[in-house]
């Protein structure tokens, strides 16, 4: 046992603490410059004596790198993979190919999932839905999207997205983090890390989930996680219930004043521990306890939509007053960005339509079409659209060939990463344009392919961030959202 009989005792706030008897393990634990501290400092690329700034939500020095076009992002993620040729990318010539196998020179031996790899045929299933052009821009929309069609001139529809993964979990992980392997920070976490918070009473990054009636793929919390970034940057999940944040309300008989005193005492203890061991997660915990205390006042006001006029509620549709619906969360997204929340992500599950797509896709469009269009109109009317980037899309598209039984009014589609459609609006994006061209089978891209890393680079650029300079050093390497890829799509920027 190592003893320090002649060392002056530690003091805190003028009060002497007992003399310490330090064993080997205690010595290494308490020493911020010990072997553990040195190792952590190397891994994190920062001094552990600077952990308060390390975990703070104030953004990084020098960011934004240039004047941003957008201050905030709302990502309307359609989990499961919406069918591009049934929504945005009409292929009327496919009616002549009904029930014919997709040509080999189109598929070119590209990989398919195990769900259709055992099929003897790959019969083409033309979309049964009618398409029309809308707005001055003449954008094409399916009859399934009558409300989205009314904002045609506000949207930039990208029809040439391509991704790397062919199954849901790696594809969703890739879309959220820039890597198919879990453990990397999500888009919202990177935005929070780079730009910090714009409202001290709410998180910088909020995630919400809703569920449709179709095939539902599970969602993991890591999709809005912080990965190796300080955990203060992870997304705070708002639940679809009257109590959106767990444990936000204090127990009966526990006053706000008592809670304040308890947090002050707990904060003092945590800061003492932080001074001893320099663990950045302690600084995060201090910060998050304080945020949770402030959220006890801010969240009830945020989620109380009784102050919204009836015209706004009607705009979002009949589901808007039901907590947890896509419509209610679109309205909540507007209220969040209105209060300065940096990144809002909605995950709507139900687009995985392998079987009866015509029936199931109607359900998803009923859930999402009116509310998505209402969000754009609402933001625009309030002068918020110009500074808010809104993105709508899923992790991949669907195949033109049928999975399972094929009838003119009944078909299913498998996963298709080779081409799919998303749309963007506001936040510096050129409105009323279509970008990218797919072949007659909506199978391969003919012009202007857009990779997920390109989308990420463009989103960061619109926020005033050079995607190559927003990095974090872990295990001797600088990581970024776009890894070693990505180009800014300047042709889409107004």
C-alpha cells in the first residue's frame, strides 16, 4: 500500500478532505496523467484536463467554415424502402413488359437478396398507379401523392440515389452514419458536434419514430446515436405518447426546488470526480442532467399543441392530434426547429412491401403524404423553409420485377440499392427540379448518380460545414461522416 503521510490534504470549497491512502489501482484511477489518462488522451486526441470543453454542446471552433444556407435539418426517413417507380419515377413503357422476365443485359448479374434468389423467373411488374405532371416545373407524381404534388415547385427530386447495402439493417446504418458497420456517429450527432446547440432548454438532436401498417423493420437506438463522439451529441428520442420523454416528471411530493438542490449537490460531486479522473463521460453526464432539468419546463410547452390554430391542424390532417402518428410528429418537428433544435429526424416504419404492395403502399402514403406536404407549407408560411433543409427518403428502392405472385393489381417488390428516389426542399436547395435519370426499367442509373456520401457532404455544406474538415480522432485516425468519399452536389444548390 502506498501512503502519503506528508502530503497536504485535498480541499474543495475551502473544506479539507481526508488524507488519501492510494493503492496501485486507486493511484492509476485518480491520476489524470497516469497510464489510463495518457491512453485515453491518445485515443480521443484531446487532453483529459480539458474535458469540460470536450463534452460541451457549444460546437467546434471555426465552425461553420463558411456562411450556411440552412440552420437546421428535418429528415423524414421512410424506413423500409419506398418504391420509386410507384411514386416518383414513372415507367409507362413497362406495361408492354408485363410478366416478362427482366432482360439479362439490364440486371447484368447484379446481386439480389435471398428472398428472390430462389425464384425461377423475375417477371416485370409495371406500376398500376397513374402519374401526372404538376406545378410550373412539371414534376411527375403518382396518384398516391396528391398532397406532395401540390408542393412540386418547392421540391428537388433526386431520382438517381444509389447505395451499397442490399439489406435493411446495414442500409439504414449506412444512410444514418456513412458506414454499414454499426458504431459510427449518426448524421444528427455530427451536426450537433460541429455546430452545437441553439437552444439551451432543448437537445440539439431529436429523434422520433412512427409506425405504419405494412411490413415493419425494427429500429435500433444506435441509428441516432453518437458513436465515438461524446454522448452529449446523441439524439434524444421523443416517444409517441403523452409523456414523450421517460422520467421527465418528478415523483409525487418531489418539488422543483428540491430537484434543483439535489442536482447542485450531485453536480458538485461529479465535478470533484471529473477533476480526479478526467473521464469525459462525467462532463457529459453533468451537462445532460442540467438539460433534463430544463426540459422539464420546455418539453411540456413544446408538445402542447393547443395553441395551434385549427387551420394548422387541418393542414396536417386528421391524425395530427394523435400522439405518435407521423402527422403529429411532423407538426412537432416544425415546433422543434422553430425553437432552435438543430437536427430533427423522423423514422416512419412500414415501407417494406414484399407482398401486396398496391394495398400496403396506399396505407403508407395515407400516413405520410398530407403531413409531409403540410410541413413544407407550414415552414414556408412562417419564413422558416429558407433556413431549414427538409429531406424525405428511405434506405433503398424496390425492384421492377415481382417478388412472389404477380397479378395486374397485386405484386410485391424486393430491395433495390441500384437506384431510388428522394426529395429535398428548403435550406438552399434549388426548388422545382428533377435530378438524375434511370433506365426504362428503373433498375440502373443513366445520368448523375448520387451516393449516400454525396448526400451527406451536401447536407453538411448547406449547414456551412466542409465535410472533409469535420473530423474526430479515434485510435490514431481522423474519422468523418463521409469517410474518405463524398462530393458536394453544387448543381442542386440555389
